[in-house]
C-alpha cells in the first residue's frame, strides 16, 4: 500500500473512532422547551426525533424548538430533540436511527454520504452561514505567519472547522499530518466546551471554532485573527444544513415536509425579529446547559451569523475539496446528496425561486 493509501486508512480509522467516541459524550435527550403540546391530527409517525448542537450556528434549531415553531408544524406528532457536541456523534445517531433529522455541518454530512456510497442521508434545507472565527493569543500571535509552531485547537478530527483549519494551514505552505495533528502547526482536537479552559491554561495558543466558543475565547483575552467568512466569495459559506436519513425521507415525507417548513419559518422569524430571536436562542441555551451566555458574548457573536434556508450548495463542494487536499478523504462523488424538492415547493408557495443545488441534487 502506498504512503498516501496508508494515511487515508489511518485517517478513516480515526474518524470511525471519533464517531464512536462521540456517541458517548454530548448527546442528551431534552424536552421541547416550549409550552406547545402536540395538537391536531398526527402525521405518519407518533414522534419525530431531531438532533442539533448547543451552538449559535444552530440557532435555527434552538429557536424552532424553544419557540414551538417546529411543534406547531408537526401538529399531533410529538417533537423530541437531542443535543450533540460534534457532527460525527450526530451522524452516528442518524445512521443508527436514534434521530430522524439533524442540523449538522457540511463535513460530517459529506463524510457520511461518501462512506455510505450515497445511501445514508440527504440535505433537505440550509440553515446558517458563517459564525466561525480563528481566534488567537495576541501575546504569541500577531500575524498569520506567527501561527507556525503554535498549538491551535479545532473541535474534532474531521469536523467542519477541523477541515477549514487544515486547509488554511496548507495554503500557508505548511505541512500537518491530518491524523495526528502534528507538523508545522500542532492541531489539537479539543471539545468546544473545554476550549476556553484550555486557552486560559495556556495549553492551546488559539482555536478555529464556531460561535459562541470563539466569543468566549475572546472574553478570555484572545483576539480574532480572521473570520472564516472573509475567505469565501460574498462572505457566505454553509455552516449548518438540515439533513434527513434516506430511510426516513422515503417512509415519512409528510413529516420531513413539516420539519423543513418549520425550519424555513423559524429562519424567517429570526431574520424579522433579530432581537427577540437572540433572546430566544439564549433562553434555549440556558435550558440546555443551565447557564445563559453573557450579553457581551452573544452580542459579539450574533452579527457573524446569517440565517438562510439556501443550502449554499456550491460552498459544500468547495469544502469537500478542502477535505481532499487535507488528506482526509478521496475525491467524493456528491451527486444526489441534495433533495431540495420539499424546500423548493415551500419557497414557491412564498413566491421565491428554487434553491440552487449546484448540480448535486437527486435525479
């Protein structure tokens, strides 16, 4: 086996271990967070199980659950929500049938789709763009060149921010072994919950992380070296999509339609009522974690987020290229990863054009 082949084998094994490890932490069944009970006729299931993260980049899910918007769309079918701390754990839950739909980042969706030979999931709607920053210790890092030789955290091997960090490092002309994280920069995979304490203790010199972790690190004295949106055309890139298992989509399209409509209506409410939406997101985080974010944290993080049901499919393909260049996967065939028929029908009802699937939709 070639050196490149051995590397891909090792990385694939570590990704699999990350998935298994992810199942053991950070997943928790939670109630709907809203005084909205199932009411009216049931859809084709008694209960639909959804997954999301306690991150600001998942505000669509946080607000949709907390405000009861999703439950109202489901009528008599009960909504059950589970939180995860990283995409691989959410993907494992989707694959095992523990959840039916999930809001996740692009890299875990790509990994799942390619490793299953296109049989695991479909992306049925967008949710969020942006909300990711590279923050560093200003005493150690003043410019991009200073990152060489430093210890930089990402949330988990193979997750969306890990891929983005590895790609940025490669673009600087530096080399890092993607499996171990060792090289010209030390990539330290660190749970988002632990990143602030790791930074405070000096065990990391910076982190490429989503909100609110980035702003929590800034509160500990870090500075923003770059906002990831600055690396993308029009400053837009997908950070959160709504995905569904293909089995559930085939068997319960009525339920998927209700969740997609709820997601679209939640984003419309967030964009129409940003102040109330920010408060609702923080209330949801408090219900999940036991503690609300300080005003200065959520106020600093919120402007970096864009809430959109457009899946920004063109950027997904670019992120896949980043993973290939980083040595995390072979060049993937992503044709069929999108099924935007339900989303487009909802958009048509609102007088909006169909979303672009970048040629990666189902035939």
